[in-house]
C-alpha cells in the first residue's frame, strides 16, 4: 500500500498528490473553506440540538455536507443515526436524493421530520442494512456513524460497491482495535483510494485507480 502524506506547508498546495482528481478532492472538498448555501440551516439545526446526544461537531457535519454534495448519490445509507443531525446535513446538501438512516433506538423522528427525503429505519442495524443493500444492489454512499456494528456493516457493504461508491467511516481512532481494523480495511482488495483525515476515514472503489492511501490534516 502506497502512503502519500499530504501536509499543507507554507506556499504549497498539496505536495504528494499525484492525481489531479485527488488534488481537486483534497483542496475543493476536504479543505474547502467557502461558506456553502446550507451552512446557515445546518448551524441553526445544530444550535437547536446542542444538548442532544450522538451529535458530531459542526466541522464534521459540514464535512458530511460537502461529501454528499460532491458524491451526489441517488441514495445515501447511514448506519447509526445518533441525534439525526448528520442525516440532516447530508439531506440539506443533496435535497434531490434520498437518505436512509438506520437506528436501533427511536426518538429521532422529530429531528428529521422536516426532511421528506430522509427515511428512518428502526431495528437491528446489521440486519436492516443488509436488507437495504440487497434491495438497492449498489451502495453509492455509506455513512458508518454511531454504531458498534461497523465491521459487520462494512463487510456487507463491500459486496455492493461500484466505481463511484464512497464510504465515510466515523471514529476510526475511537479505539486501538478500530484503528487497526481501519488500517487493514485500507489494504483490502476492493479499495482503490483511501483518506485518513483524523477520526474519519474515506474509501473509494474505482477499480481503474491505483491503490493509494492519503493522510490529510484538515486543521492546517
């Protein structure tokens, strides 16, 4: 596995990025500082849910917004709904698509009720996800969020990828075990390009791309 360490140095724009597509993604999606149209709505939602459990920081929800806007899938599948804010962030970014969010607990309908494109599926996260994946046949974008079943979900999802599939995996540094799992996942056969951006991991599956693993510091 090739490792390209991307660091934003003074007077530099992405040393180590060999592909124009990767350079664009790093500079204009991951590190984009532009104030997007949906950020105000997203901030209002975040403030109204300040005390809610299972919410990501604002910068992570903005990242999810940008990723959904970039990938532009017909269907986003999220496993581990949490507060529901992450599903809202992706729905705001792509209001013409659908977002299916799977939760093993209830009590989130009020959060997502304003978004007709969000469908909440309740029940066993692994069983529900595999049923949905089989029904969709191809997973375009997967957000592995507030779930303890990340390994089982990803194992199932790997059977349903295509060249344009994007996996967004939260909490890759939550434990030593999960970080080791993430590193092994980067090297698995279907993965072409991966991004380690702190506690979030991104996987792409374009079989025409050379296998490359990037580390990107978004704070710089």
